């Protein structure tokens, strides 16, 4: 709830000039000043500047407060300016000495704000922070172990800068195509991945899916020669997918 201060110093020559200019009693003049300050609580800043209203707006407000009065509120507002209770300015007008008349109100608001901030800090230090510290000290719950054992994948070996596969997969390629042709396939895939930035989930299957065909087209006769150098014929004939039950293309 807002309130205004009425200082004893208000009752002086300036108030006397006001009620003589308006043509009213001292009681009425003091009431007009109080209503001016009531209005200022909502329309003036801390310095007393009113920038979003003019004297006509103030006149309408005072007219509503002076119901039954015979006073001309336009004349009343002009008298407030003439006597010096209102100071006209380029950017609006000031309620004269507003920072002095209402100093106690603004001090109270600042004190309340400081008290609220202090209470928030005290609450954070005495309640929130200890609660967070206690939570941080709680031991972490051990991860629940799944009933299923994770199947470990065989380790992959590096056969070129960008080509990796298990030793079993490499042995299968050699078994199918011989060492020379397998080496050519690894080189082909390595160059492709290194230049294109391509990655595969399984380099062994990438070789089977397209590298074998490409190397065979680029180097006719290499597969036959490489196979001849390897002992024995590959199980499953020329179909590298025979072990998975897939038909050859």
C-alpha cells in the first residue's frame, strides 16, 4: 500500500500563495496538494518527472476528486504551476521537490527490497546449499546388472590405414581369393575410404559386396592367379556368401 508524507514545512508562504491564487481555503489547498501527490505515486518517477501525462490529464483527475466543488480544476492546475508546486519541463513536468516530500516512501521501498534479497541469500545459504551438499554426498547407486551377458565381439586387426577386420574374416578372404587378390581388395577399399571419408560397419562385408567385383574388373586374371598360388580350392566354390546360405548373383 502506497502512502505520501505531509511535512509541517508545507504550511508556509507557498501554500498561502496557492490558496490565494485559487481563491479557496487553506484546508482545500492542502487537500489539493495531497491529491497531487497521490496522483504522483502512480504517474511520477522517483525524481518527480511526469513524462507520459500532461496538465489536462491532471485536471481531469482533480476534477474527479473535487466532486461538489465549485473550483475550476484547470485554474487549480495552472495555479500549481504558477506558484511553483509543479515545474514545467521540455520532456513533461516535475512535481516540485518530490524527492524530498516523498523521500521516506522511496527509502522504505529500497529497504524492503534489500531485506527481501537478504532473506533470499540467507535461505540459500542455510537451506538450499546444505541440501545440495547433502545430496552430493550421497553414494551413487550401483548400476543394475542385466541378467543377459553381453556377447563380446572379436577384436579387429588393422590391415591398412582405413581397413580393419577380424583375423577370421581376413583368413576367409585369403581362403576364397588368395593372398594377392585379398591384398588388392584391401588396398582398393583403403584408398576409397581415405579419399571419400566413407565408413563401413564391417569392412569384410564391404569387400564382399563390391570391392571384389571392382578389383576383378580392374585386374582380369588376378583372382585366378591368386587362387592358384593358394593351396586348395575355396569351400563353397566361387560364392563367398555360401557360408550364410545366400545364392550367388
